[in-house]
C-alpha cells in the first residue's frame, strides 16, 4: 500500500543540543532540504564568480578611461591612409526655435501671430571618445568616429570659434531677410566687415585634396583676420576693398591694418596677386565671409547663444514666417528642420544629418525637413538613424518647405502679406 501519512521534518534539536547537519528525508521533503542546505561544492564556485565580476567591472572602468584612438581608426582621403579616431560626431538635441525669438513693439508696423506649434532646430556634438564608447557605438548608425583632422581641420581653436559664430550670425541675418521679404516687408541688406574666411589656393594638387601654392598674402594674412584699413583708408565692405585696389597690379604691395583674434590690431604689408579664375583681375588672395546685415522695419532678435554654424537658417526663416503670418505653418504640431538658407531662398546642405535625425527621433518629433542637396548616402543613413517613426522630407527651397508643411496639415501663407 501507498504510505499516505504526511511527511514532516524532524523537530529542531533541544536548546544547546548539536546543530542539525543531516536529515534523512524522501520525496518532496528531500528536494526542499536540498534547496536550503548548501554544500561545500557550491561554495567553491562563489569565489571564482566574485573574482570574475570584479574583473569585468575593472575592465569596464579601464575601458571608460582609455581613449578610443587606441582601437578606432578612420580613413583620411587626403593622405590615403587609416588614422586614429579619438572623437565622434554624435546626436545632441532638438530644441524649439520660438523660445529664442524676441520681436519688439511692432503693432503699428506688422501684426504678430504667436504660433501654437513649434519648429525645432537640431544640434550635434563631437566629444572625445573612450574605448568603452567605441565598443558600444561602433555599429550605431548615428555615431561617426572622427580623426583629428576631420574634427579640427587646419584651423586654430580661435579661428574655429570665430567662424562658427560668424556663420551663425550671418545665418540669422539671412533668415530675417528672406522671411520678411517673403511676407512682403521692406528689408535691406547693408555692408558688413571684411572678414577672411579662407585663403586663395593658386595651384591645387591633381586630386584637389591639397594646395601646392597659396596666394602671396597667405604669408601675412590668416583666416579669421578682419581687415580694417587699406593704405590708410577705412573700408566698409568687400565692395569698398575692390574700389581701393583699382589701378594696382599683381606683385604690388599694399599696407593694411587688420584685427586678429587674440592679437588685436596688426599692420601688415600684403602682396597682391592675380585671380586664378580671372587672370586679368588683381586680388588680395582670400575668400571673405558674407557679413552683410539686414535693416528691418521693426526690432527683431534671434538668440543664437553659443550655437555655431549656419544649419539652423531654414528653421529660423520658417519660425519668423509663422510668427508674422496668420495660421499655423506646422498645423499646431512639432516639425524639425535643418538646412542653411540663402538670400534667394535656396536651402543648402549641412553636416551631421544622421546624428540630427537620431536627436529628432529621441525628441518624439515625427516630421524632419532636410536639404535636398544632401547626398543620397546621407539621407539614407539619416532614415536608418531616425527609425521608422520619423518621416524625412528633402527640400531645395523655402517654397518647397512651405509646400511640404501644407501637405502635412499646415496652413498656407499668402504670396505677399496684405
């Protein structure tokens, strides 16, 4: 017969008695005891597991400190070789533009329509990387590892800062001009400072990746220099500089007063040269920034803060139009935008598109307007980085951007404001 009597563990030993070290049990009771009473064989595994855990934690800590260029490499086409990659271009943030725009008292000049929706501009960053971040991000489409040259080029930190801020200021000015002109307001561009963006290369290499001979002015002028006077005469813009060079020939030397970031005002003698595109034209030998400024019929300010570069130009333009016209360009929702804006309303390419797509997707915005001038590879990488929840639409002009917004539920604007 089957024993149906309940099986129980023996009672504990009397107080002061010997501890229970072994119990004869059968069936389920035996299984329960096996779970609660450890064995020396099991305890032997404890020390190796703890040691391995500490070793893994130590490796993570070390990898988080060691720079990524110990293991990461990227191709440098200029020198045709792989080089260490200590930096990475990664997503930063997507932020509403409306919070950064301040419009003065314009009641007597233009109506204002605070929008309910928001346009978002997008930023990226390029921080140093560790071996750990390389291990984690090397297969992430939103992360691009960079060589020293890819991040910094050949400019000094002061030059890079000057250029980035100047590009942003120019972008802000052009955005104001294009937006208000599109709405039918009277706006005018005025001349700005003569600021050197780059020097002219007279003889490039066959592959175009290097300059074999720079203009003679490269000996005394640098990108970032601001030209204040030519032969003792103050200049008010690039057009004024051309006037002062009339009658001079290649090889002539001209005294100039310049302002160099970090060094202040400096007097230099500049040798003129011929334009590589127009041999009969005498030039100083540099490419200037477009530093023209816009004169508005009312007070308007865009707080660019420490943002550098021109890639928020289209976002600024659309936000200003939305602020100063009836209806909702966004349809009351949120739309991310990136791309430069030119005086003719064309939209220019930008860098870091895949990282920006990732930043937009993380914000939860579902529509991202980007420049059509980006390469097919860039746009495809952005779509992969942004995921299925983000719709990316390329545009070539401001008018195309307005058409896209209307297709996605935005209100159209009149050709000219009444």
